[in-house]
C-alpha cells in the first residue's frame, strides 16, 4: 500500500460528496474512492484532457461539477483563455510555487520584480505568493512598461526577476541600452523564468553568461499549480510530493517506463479542485520512477499532444479560431498562424468571409485569448483545413 494512495482515496472520498462530475467519472470507470488506495486502480480511470474540461465547463459553468468545497473556501477564481476556470483555495495561494523559490535560493532580503500578469490568469498571484512565502519582498509590476521595469530594477535594487524568458531578455536588453551593461552592473542575481520550446537549457546558459544571473525553472499548470521544480545538481524536475505524476501513452493513457516520451498526466492530492488523472497536453519523459510507481523526477517539456500551442506563456487552441469566427458574425472563417521573428512570437489571423474592421477583430481576439494579434489578412478564398498552425522554428 502507498501512503500517497491512501491520501488520494481519502481526498476523493471527501470530494465525491460535493463534486458530482468526479463521482460520475469514477462510476463510469467502475471505481469507488476506496479502490484508489489499491496500486494500479487509478490507471483504470480514463485521462481527462484540458480541451475536454473546457467543453465540460462550457456545458455546466463555471466548474463543471468538479469544485468539491464551498466557494467561501476559495481564495481566487481564475479565468484562463479558453475560457477555463480554475479555483485556488485559501491558504494555498502559492499553489506550491514556494518550493521552486526555496530550491532556487530566494529568501529574506531579496527584492523580486514580478512581471507576470495579475489579471485573471494565475501566474502573477501564485508567483507573488510563492516568493513572499519564502521571505522575499515583491514588486507586483506585471508585464509591459519596459522602461519603468528598468527604472524599478535600478531604484529598488531588484535581486530577482520573475517572468517569461522572452520578457526577461527584453528588459535586460533595455537595461543594457540605458546603463551600458547588465552583467556586473545591475543588482539582479536570479531569474525565475517560464520555459520555452526547443533548446531552453541552452538559452538559459546564454542568458546566465550574458547577464550574470542564475536561472531557475519549474513545471506547472494553472489547473494543478506546481508539478515539478529544479534542485541544484539534479537533472530535470523533482516532482511535488502532492502531485502523483505519470508519463502516459497519449492514445491509451497507459503509464510508460522511464525514458519513454509521453503525456504528463497528474493527479493532485490537494483539496477542493480534484484534478484526477488530468492530462496536461505536454510531452516529457520519466527520469526516475519511485517505489510507489509514480514519477519522482521528470524531464523538461519536449512537445505537445493535440492542437494546443503555447506562446507568450498562454495556450492557443483550434477552438479559439472557431470562437473568433462566431464572435465576428455569420460567414466568417478564421485560421490562426503562429510564427516567430527575431526571437518574438507573432500571431497572424487569416480570415475569409464578410470583412470586419481590424480593430474589432483584434479586440475580439484579445478578449477570447488574452493575446495580441500582430497581423490580420483577409482572403478572397474560403479558409479551409487546419484552424491553428505553428510554423515556429526553435
């Protein structure tokens, strides 16, 4: 018997009393909450994907019958692009990200510039809460206003940068333009960055050399919080002890052995939002599987399952093209093309049908996805085929 499986069974037994969707999911798989204490029983539960959760929430808003505590226990209610709604309970605002900061050496005396968005999505607040939980002082700057970010670094003695890799490079470049250099000149010593596809570790080494900082990463999602974090001298991500991580065959959901690429599937032991056998859509490998059969250490993310595309730290789906077409009126067809130029992600909207003003189209796209459209192209021929295309070369 696994201690974590016993905890899972107890958590699920409590959750099914208040979360009818979870109860129905278990019943459909021929399982009870107590069954989950038995090794291997969890694997009988089909994987719940993020696109499927989006569909369920659209049909039964806001939480599709998965919230398993009264709303008064919820601290924050997030609305990520999709839309998809994610609750975080009071007392758990850091969503596990304090582990990343503690492992990265952040603590009392550090001043952290948090450039993640605080608007509707979780990143800003969970990074803020995690950094404060280890004793750091946080400047809640959010994204944008790059010249002000540079001024804050200089004036406030910022020692740690929190944000996307691309935005860190933009801020560092602007600082160097203003003061002549970063390395040896600015006070920033640590950068806690969001991962990117491709050779991210190589990019981090270049950042460290160019700017005189140590870089730190983690793997997490809005639905699950922190899943894995880095520890000095250890390859890959150590898995959060309250996340039962599996690397599974994307088609069958069967857990795979060490070294085989598959979808990251996570079961959380946290109360309130019972994401059980939740498929993140990310591809990775198990580097070490623990004695209870769950992944103890995982690789970095190597790709995606399905049609999800991540850019500017936000996921786009083919369904967003359909949602934009519907918002713009009958007869409109949309394809979203994602590209890359000079290290920056670019979004092009390819449109056909009755033309709409570009300003209206951009605003509708921003409202649906929280992303900016860089270019809009109207064509005379119907937009057919794939609704979302990613041509970025990393």
